[in-house]
């Protein structure tokens, strides 16, 4: 089992290295669920041992894990990006970030950004609650952004509903966390020019997503 984990980790890191080497911007390593066991049905999950191996790899090979704000500031100011710079993000607010990923993050003192949704935070269950998010905030290593009220594709709903997802979620997170929320993560990576404009007008400084075709 250990060898299987190591091989899987090597494959993932190889993909990371290829992306880093071919991109002049700052690559974002996006995570979702950090599971205790291998779950082939969860295509967005990663085994906790592989995750530990990846973080150890970044540390041992002198990768510079920068906060999302630092990355955004460097890009906006046209600054030269230091070699081996990466950003770590975690979508959806799964509780296993708190129990499995965060102890590793603290060990290496990596700055990361997480993007929970309001409804999942309120519901709890397999997602982090407000107390846990506030504990992360106080730790100083985790920036908390918004992933909307719920996990809806913003380009597939009326613009007024999309505005509510973007604007209302920001207000709720700021009220509960007593801190400005300046980052947004597009659910499913879905974005177009209208959604981008709403995010800017709402007061977010940066937004992240995937290579999603605008429509």
C-alpha cells in the first residue's frame, strides 16, 4: 500500500512540475477533499498520505508557497515572480481540511486559501462550521474566501441570482468571521464577463477558477 501511495504521489507531483515549468504565472494547486482512505468514486478527493507527501515534496525542494494575496499583488504590480512559487487553495470547505490538511499546513507553515460555501458551513455535517472557520482565521495561515451561498454554476442561473450568490455570501462571511473577505472562487470554474464584473463590483480583490471557457 505504501508503494502504491508513493507512486501515485510521484505521478501527481510530476504533473505539478510540468505545469510549473511551462507557466510564467503562479500556478495554483487546487484541492478539495483530503480523505483518510483511497476513494476512487471521489474524483476530487486525494488520500491524506499522498497529500502529506506532496507538501513534504514542496518543502524539501524549496518551493515558495505564497498566499493568494501575495500572488495577486505580484501579478497586479507586474513584479517578477520568484522561481518555484505556488499557491495552495481548497474548495468547498470540507471538514477533512480541518482534521487532515490543516495539521500538515501548520507543520510547514504554508499560507493557503480556502473557499467554503455559506449553506454548507451552516449545515455542518461533513463541512467545517463557523467555529472551525474562526479557529482557522485566528491561526494566521489560512485566508477564507467565498465559494458562494451554495455550489451553483453562476453562468447557468439568472444574473440576479448570481449576484446574490456573490454579494450576499461575502456579507455573511464577513459578518460571521469579523474580517474582510477579499477572495472568491467560481463554483465549477464557471465564469463570463458579466460574472467577473459583479465580483469586481462586490469588492473582491481576486477570484480563482479553472480554465473554463467564457460564455
